C-alpha cells in the first residue's frame, strides 16, 4: 500500500511563521501524528507533499524517518493548485500496483483502526472514502448518492441548496486504486469556484469507468477534524487529552479531574496510581504501582518506582526515583538524578546529575549537584555542593551515615567520610575524615561599645 500525505498548505489562519503541519499537538507536530498513524499500517511507500515553509517540512520529515529507521519520500507542490494537483506530485514515487491511501497533514487524530476499515473496504479495485454524518456540515464537501450508491462529491461553494442539505460529508481521506490514478488526475479540470484541481472530482470519473465507490466511517467525528486555526488546534488538543485521560481511567488510574491532565508523549502507569490536577507528562514517563502525583507537577522522561509520593509543584526531568521515596513539594530533580529506595527530597531542594543511596534525605533548601551521596545521609538546610569553578565541573562524595549541618558549602572535589559530621556553617575545602566532627567557621565574638549607625536626617 502507498500512503500520500498532503501537507503543502500555508495555514494563514494560524497567524504564524511556522508551517501549519509543524504546530504541536500534545507535544508532537501535527504531521508527525499523521506519519506515525500511517506507519502503523505498514505501507510500502510513504510520501509527504509539502509546499509552504521552505525546507522546514522536508527537513523535519527526514529527521523523523532517520530516527525511525525508515524512508519517507517528499515531493514539492509549487504552486498549490488544489488537492488533485498535490497528489499528482507523488505519482513518480508510488507503486502503481498497490492502492494509495491519501491522508492530510493537518488531520492528526484519525485512528489506525478506522483507516484499516477503509483499506479493507477498498480492497484492490474499489475507490473507498472515509465519510461522516454531521449535524452541521457547513463548509464541507457533500457525499452525493443515488439509490444508496456514491456518485460524486460536491464542494460547499459549488453545491446547490438541495446538495447543501446533505449531512454526509467527505473527510478527504480515501483509498484509490493507483492504476487508475494517473488517468483520473490528468482529466481533472479547475472550472469551479476556487479554480483548483479537486481530488474529489475523481469520484465521478470512477463511477463513469465502472469502478465501485464505497465508504467507511470512523469511530468518532473528531477523527476527521482538521486544524486551520489556533482555536481548532486548542479544541483538538483538549479532545486528544480527554481521549488519553479516558484510556488511563479505563486502566484503573485515579485522575482527580480528567479535564486537567496533559500527556505530551507516553505515560505508562501501574496499579493504584493517583494523579492530581494540572500535571504535565512529557516524553516517556513510567509510574509504578501505588505512585501518587500531587497537583501541578511536571515529569519529563522520568521513571518512578512503586510507592513513591511526589507532592505538589515538583519538576522532574530525566530522573529515576526509587521505591517509597518522597519528593517535594517544590522540589526539582534535574537530568542525571538517580534516587534509591526511601529517599526524601524536600521543599526547595534541587538535585542534578547525582546519585543518592537508600534512606538519605535533604528535606529543605539545598542544592546537590554532581554528587555521590551514600545511604542514611542527612543533608541540612541551606547546604550546597559547589561543583563549578567557572570552567569545569567537579564531583562531591558523601559516604554512608554522614551528617551535613545546615548552611554548609562543600567545595568540590571533596569527600566526606563515612559517619562524619560537618558542623553548621562549614565551608569544606578538604576531605572530612570518617567518624569525626569537622568545623570551619570564624570564632564568635562580641564587640564591646559598638553602636548601630543611625540614619542622618
């Protein structure tokens, strides 16, 4: 099977320099959604027709194909003379002996199941159209039937009053027997209200040639909804997020409000997972059994083990969180963070590129960067690892059962031995020996006779 994706439109109503098909929906460009769905059908040829946006669209398509290890062809439509003219550009790149599925780069939510039904309806010798019955079909092409059989498609601007009353509309998505395509496209005219070569006009030609024209229907109307403005993009975003939320609910995830969750990638949940409102998940996020996510958290490419509690307003990126750990509120785990079992990272604590062993804690107001922290370590408030000298990064090592007093600065590279204690206010520039108290602070004194300055009037 061939797949041709039409993605040449300018998208003037988007009011953006970015080509319409590259605008993101759920964190992924519209066109990439369509390509991913097309790939699920295992096509032998996949071609994207581009126009506006210069090299941005073919460059993105090439990158996606390279990342997926597949070949995605592109063809330029210049100028843009309609959907029929667009499909003409793909003819040199598709297999004449296989049917051709035509998709649209700005229609991102069509499911592979619906497309599979359309492909099966078409077989090898029929023209199949994905149609939908809508209560308000204004602006869309109507399916004209005679005795139940499809005979043609008429666009809104070219339709009679009687034809405009028809509620079955053409989604534009169709499967075409490719061996007829060259002749049908060559016979297209542009004598219509828009002066364009409509792909839909091949339906009447198919009827005239005795080629059966059949239809299939998507599971839901939103599957064929396109994006022409930021308003429509926002509407499809919420529709897509609600679909994801419903899937999570059906799998047993507890969502406190299904309307207030954003998944911009892949979210994998175990049993008895609870997610509060306003949470955002990007990339691949895994939440194991019994994980609780508080309100307004952001998790990016993060793996969270069983029984973890993430309190509100936390940000985790490229991190691994061990079982039964507690994070937040207002904590940040940056890339390279690996927490073992029962680690506590409290409010306003930031951890970056560090490993923290089991049962250790930094409960408030600390920065742990480029560090290896042992087990049962206590990191007091106001502690920071000074890991950067302005040019290079250095690591700090804190061994098991060390106690780091409040307001301590550990100037890397430095090592705190097992069971060592650092007194509050220490600036550590040399290794602290195991099992001993190390203090670095000036001697406290009181200045007799000193008076506080008074502001002059």
